[in-house]
C-alpha cells in the first residue's frame, strides 16, 4: 500500500468509516495471520492474536488516537506484543509444518534443506532461538520484510535488527550443521 493511500485510509479510519476499516482488515489480515500462526504454531491462537490486533486498533481509533503513518508496523507491533505476552505465559512452542493450510518454503534459510525431514529440523531449530530472533527471522524470510520495516514493527533500532538476524542465522546454521538434539 502506498504512503498516500495509507494516509488517506488512516484518516477515514479515524472517522470510523466502515469501508476504511474493511480495507485495513482485508489488506493486513492475511499477513498478520501467517505471522502469528508461524510464531505461535496454533491456528486458533493465531486467529485470537489477529482479532486482538484489530480490536486494539479499533479501540485507539475510537479514542481519537492511533497511528498517523506506518500502519503495517503499528499492527505488527501489536501482534508482536501479544505474542510476546503469550510466550511469557506459555514457554513451550510447537511450530507446525503448515499452520494455516498454505505451503511455505524454508528455502530462504538454506538451499541445503529440500526434504520434509530437514524442514522439520528447521522448524524445531527455530524454537531454539530467542523470541526476538525468531520474530526477526519470520518477518525477514517468511514475510519478506526489510530491516527498516522490522525495526519499526518491533520498536528496535535497525542495527539491533541486523544483529538479531545475524545471530539467529548463525545459531540456526550451527544447530542444523552440528545435528544437535533440539529437545529441551
């Protein structure tokens, strides 16, 4: 969505125009759901997360507040916070092979993992990353965001995002190449 279009939709959304809210939902719901499903490993929790994101957006808009720009980053920041809160309450994660019924590729992480057993190893290795590292990897490689977009969404400097991504990739490479057990 272009900055001009985003600004116009946000102005209309602040006036609580139905079609603007529908447009925002239609534009961002699929990506937010994929993001939440991959991180939470549970379709029901992903739906709950996305519903909470849009409820919180509606709440701030009704109070005359909310984002003036960078709507995508604002929405993903809400999802990030909700997921982080969820992780604090429930330490165990289960990242399924296909949480939302659509195929997604792990080839962005490595070209050396073509078969399903290697994809399962990658999913398990992702659970060994810190929550911030895992979110950076998901946004960068699954959602194809650039570092600036990730920084806005997570509320961190771009340099910190680069460092998190680097450490995550190094950790994944080490886990996958060493063939270590992934069980905690």
